[in-house]
């Protein structure tokens, strides 16, 4: 084909033009990015930027074997992001509310005014805050507030019903410090169905996103609920006052620990929020965004509790109380605690009755009114006269002060007549007996005499040394109990009463601590629920709890040996024989029966095991359980749970359903 110069010329021209354009653009890019980079960087830096929060997952709570107790699951929150909100926010709110109403879903509305006319205030304190926020006189009515908000939020064009709906959200935004830095959570944990509907309507909902966020989940919602506690929203009174979460860097819509370990370990469980930075041009339009700080998950808290032993204890305690009731008894409640003798670590702390945290909200009013007080953490805060379980301390005080020796016998003649104005009787007439038999048979007469010799002031001092009448140091709130403070030893009849565990009242946790202190030879450890703190993935340990000694009781080896022999006799051929007489491991223990005016006696039992080298101490209290014998079967079940657990027994060898 002959060469056509006329046709080739336009192509050549186009090629030259294209080459020149590429060179020009390349030069411009080089000029911007290299030659004048610092100027443009400065210009970009001068454009406004705003930072928003990226939520960090809350740390998890595990048991002492790493089994999960409180974990996180993903859920959906509906969030307003102010960086993308436009002038049509009222319409967006209304459209969003319609989607929620169609699916019968709830959204956040903290406006303290009734939903329908006639409008009235719902809560006085919140109403006062509303009035202050709107800068109205203190005597302003709900209608006055409505009028001010209609004006403030430009709601004149909406129906009264829709005005109330919109202002409920707008006011909630205001008190939550809604801004680019603090997005507003319109609703939490919505259904997958609603999430899809919102996503499909995204073009109508400027500034609204559905965020995937972590939610607290408990693997067993009835396990140790009084100890684990709960998380919840920040209350208005704790935002800028009270706990003052705002000053601690929280967002108003954050969830915080409200009780139990969730509250105590908040500083560890709380993650470090990340940041996303939005870059805006001079007109306020977002031109770029960048995650400038990655969120860091909260730390993992590993407890001293053993999940299997805790579940066994709860189930066995419930069965015991119900069995006593079925037999015509008046037992209504109880508690059981197990701690390590040489560390003070709590392995279980069971309460009955208890509650399910999954339904706490809907059942709260009923639970509060329940005379059995299922919300009460009896293990840590229930106080009871402890009966004859006190007697090993009385014997310790007498022997360590040279007021009794193991070779002495005291003659029990049933009625103790030392004082003219108070002459109590023993449960039997035991004749001439020494310490071992006195403990085994729980002779009150014997301990009336020892208590009188020692005196009230010295006895009270020993009670404190063993951890009775003082706080245990446990992380979750506990009671110090009730301890009479004598000013002299002239208590007379009262001295006799406290010598057999009456008048004073202590918690099951204190009883277990006392039993552990005696079993290890006199070292009282701070009672603890937290074993260690690790990173979220448990790859790094930040704090591994070490046993903390609170005080040491000076007890000679001979005193310990003599009293322990008596406590062994309790379980072999004494008051605890029926439950533990054939137990394959030697156990030291002491039963107790404490009197309650006009009602059946409380049943108490303390043990330590193994006898020769104690590892654990257990206390059981059954309210109106009638006698120490009642709690023996429960003690045996707890011993089984512990020894089979540490022996790596399979779950079906433990006598109650346990969790993997």
C-alpha cells in the first residue's frame, strides 16, 4: 500500500500533543510533590481536622483455668456521625424512628417528659437538668420545656407527636455531648433484620451508620452473678459528678462496670479507644479520613474462682435447701465458700437463692420484694451468729495465754452456774472431758469455762486476729460483720455467749478465712478473687497476684496439734461423723448451731482438708437449717468437687452438672 503522508500528519500531531500533555502533567505532579511539597503540606495541615473515637473491646473475665465467664460478642449499634450529618437531621431522625416502630424496636430517649399529651415530667432530678439545659426558670413546666425545644430544634412544621419523638432524640444528643469527636448512639444491639432495613434505606439517612461493636456476654448468666457483677450505661449523675467518667476520658454512651468484678476491675477491663481523624476543607466538607490511633482491647482478668467447683457448689446448695424444705424444715437460704489455705484465693462462693443476670432487668422489682433476698450476696455480706464453729478460737486463746493445758479435764454438769444472773445450759451432760472430746461433742459447758477464764477483751482480740469482725480485703464489697467491743472483761453472761458463737455475727467468707488461718498455722492472708491480669490475648501478664499477709496469729505447734486433733475427731466420731465419718481423706472440721430468736437455728460448718497438709478451707451457713448436721452433705459434695477437679477427674465423676 503506497505511503499516505496526508493521513499520517494528523496522527503525528496528536501524538505530539499527547506527549506534551503527559510531560506537562508530570511536571505539575513533580512540582507539587517534590519542589513545592512543604508548601502544600503546610496548606493541607492548615485545613481543619477533627478526631472521632474508635471503640475498644472490653477485656474478658475468665476463671482460674482460663474458662470463659464474661466475654464479648459482636452486635449492631445505630450511630449518628456528625461529620456526615446534613441540615435534614430532623427528617433523618423521623425516618429512622419509623423503621424502629415498624419492627417494634427501641431507641434511646432520655427526655424526662411523657411521650403523649398532657405532657408531664417523669423524673424530678432529670427534669431539673432539662430545665437548666434549656435555661428556663426553675418553676418551668413540661409544656414550657416543650415550647423551648420546638423553637431550639426547629420543629414547628411537625405534628405534636413527631415533635416529641424528634426532640427526645435531639435532647439525648445534647446531653451526650454529640459532636464529631463523640458520635451519638441512637440504639444498641439491634436485630439483624433491622440492620438490613437501615442499610437498605441508607440514602435517606444522612450521617447514620450501623456499626459492629462488642457487647458483653456471660457464658452462664446464673454463675457467681453477685461476684462477677454487670456492666451498664453511664448515669447522668456519674457523668460530670459522682464517678465523673467524663474527666476520665469516657464517652457518654460507653458501658462501664456497675457492680462486682466488672466494677472493681474497670481500669483493667476498659480498653483504650482508638481515633479516626477527619480532614475538612475550608467549607467544612470532609476530604479525607484516616485511622490515626488503633484501639487497644482491655486486659483479661483471670479470677481465682473455679467454674466447675462454683457450679457444683451452687447446684448442691440449692438442692440442700430444697431438700430441707421438702422434709418440713424452715431453711430458706444459704451460702458456701471455699478458699485456698495458703493463698487466700476464693475457689467458690455460692449463694441461694440467687438470680439470673439475663432477666435481672425485667424481674428486678420482684427480686427486690422477695423476702428471701436473692439479690443479697450472702457469702460476702450476710452476717450470722456462727455457733460452735467459734470454739477452736476460744481454745486457742485459752491455751496461748496459759489458762488451759491439754492434760486438764473440765467436768460438764449440764448447767453452768458461775454467774448468779446468767446460768446457761449445755446440750448434754458430758462429765469430765478434755479438749479433744469437748470439740468432738461440742460441749458448751467446757467452752463457757474457757471463755470465762480468757475474758471478753482477749477473746475479741483473737476473733479479730483470725479475721472475724474485720474486712477480709476481698475485691468485691464485703461486710466486716458484727463484733461486740468490750471495754473490760466484765461481760459476765455476755462473755459466755460469745464463747459459743452467739451475740457476734460474721460472714461465711470470714468463717472460711478463719478456718484457713487456723489450718495453715496462723497466717491470715488477704482474701482475693483476682488471680492475675493479662493482655487481651493472654500473651503477656501484667500483674500476677501474690499472696498478701494481713497478720499472723502466734500459735504454738502444741496448741495447733491439740485443737486439730479435736477437729479431726469432729468428722470421725463427733458431730460431723454422719456426713464425713467415712470420707477417704482425713478432714478437720467443726459444726455449729446458732440460735435465732423465735426461729429455727442456723446450721454452720467449717472444715479444712487434707488434715495433714491442708490445701482448702470451706464454710457453709444454712439459714434456719436447724443443726450442723444439715450442712454436712453439702460440705462433702464440695470436698468431692475439689479433689476430683485437682485430680483431673472427668466431669461425670463430679456429682453435679458442671460446665466445660
